C-alpha cells in the first residue's frame, strides 16, 4: 500500500460493507479493527492479485 489505509471498527464495517467495497474499487484500502486491534484489510482485487504475483516471484 502506498498510502496508509483508512481505519474502521468492525461494527461500522459490518453496517457499511457496500461502501467499503465501493471504496476498494476506487483504490481506497481499509483496515478493519476489532477492539482497536487490526483484524483484516480490504483492498481491490487488482491490488491483491499484484501482491500475490509479487510474493510468488520473490519465492523463486
């Protein structure tokens, strides 16, 4: 990630999941926290695929 992700709490994320998907589609990365601890990150599918390819290439 080039920019720090936006951070939301899990309860908010549950209620606004469609908004988070729209943000991911626009390139906004979102960290989801539960009890103020990072649990997951929502990124675009393109970002995820590039990250997987980079990891696979670094293992060779």
